C-alpha cells in the first residue's frame, strides 16, 4: 500500500511539471527559456547574451532615445542626432580610451547597407562581416579618418537608422555591446 501511495505521489509531481511547462509555452512567454525538456531544449541565446553584459549605470537622455553606460563612461558631447561617449580622456591632440559616437536618425529611403556604401565611397571604408548583438544584426565597416581607425556598425529598423562609430574599441567589447543593447527609442 505504501508503495502505491509513493507511485501516485511521484506520478502527480511529474504530471504537475509537464502541465506547468505546457501552460508556460501556451502563454507565449518570450526570452525566458523553459525549465523543462531535454538537453539543449529551450536555450535562448539572446537572453544569455543580454544577461552576460556588464551592468549599465548612467542613463543618457537624448531627444530621440535613451541609453545607458557602464561605470567609467561619460557623455562628452550631445548633438541633434546623437551623443559622443568616452571612457578615458581627451587631450589637445588625441583621444585616449574607448570612444563611441551614437547617431540615431529618422530616415527616408536609406538603409544600413546604403549608409555603409556611403562610407565606402567617402572614406574608402572596408566592408566587414555583419555583427549580431542580442538578436539585432548590424552592417559593419572600418575606415581611417583624421588618423583614427574606426569601426562602424549600422542598423535600420522601422524608419530609423542607428549608427555606432567606435574608436579605440571594437564591437566585441562587452561594455560597447551593453551600451548598444541599452539604447531605446522614445
């Protein structure tokens, strides 16, 4: 009799787990991997990447967007379409440390690929491989301007063009990825 009760309790527990997993999938929970299934099932790489980025602390409040920066970064200039961020110093003739120019524009008939083509023509940029940051894919290029080597990432979405010009850093820098991931249109 005790054995039968134990089997029923185990069966009820397994049934509850299966039921909970099914309800969670029916509710359409996104970016939250299921806790049931076999190995490799329910892995959400975007959530894993987002959770692995450094903490962002300081909020940048621009007319078009908000973004956040990890500790040590600062806004050095704000203009109509974006901001310039720095983690380091600027002296009379050089920028020391990672520098990022964020530009967000409402676009008409321009795409990320079109912007990269403009940089290729105007600055003799070299087209790079696409970069994906937390599920968003960016066109890339590298070029030299005023003696500085830049990497540029560009993405278009819903009539907006997002451009990130990186100096003394690259798109694989976790802090740069955290800043890019934090940007939200208003």
